[in-house]
C-alpha cells in the first residue's frame, strides 16, 4: 500500500479551549495535520470536540465509521 502513512497508536492530545482563544489554533491545527494527531478540545476539563486531520476523516468515512446525518444534523 504505497503512499499510506503508518499510524502509531497513541493517546490524544488534550488542549483547553483557552489555547485556541489565545491564538494558538493555527499551531495546533498544523500539528494535527503534519503528525496525524488527534486533539481533544476541553472546556472546564471536559472534552467538547475532537480535531482530526482531513485524511483521517476521509478514511473513517470510507470505512463507514462516521455517519453523515445530512443537513443541519437532521435524521
């Protein structure tokens, strides 16, 4: 399988939402893309969203791991 990145299973990085608000979002996004990291954004210490690379998103979608709920999340 030429061209596929070899993934190393690792724990996700946790980043408080404050880091995004302080202007570090570009740096965090770049790291997600380049290192294929998963970042869980937290608010008050609890995960609120996950940030993954577009390549990982496409792979998960192709594998049927993500379900498209259509427009505006309606079923």
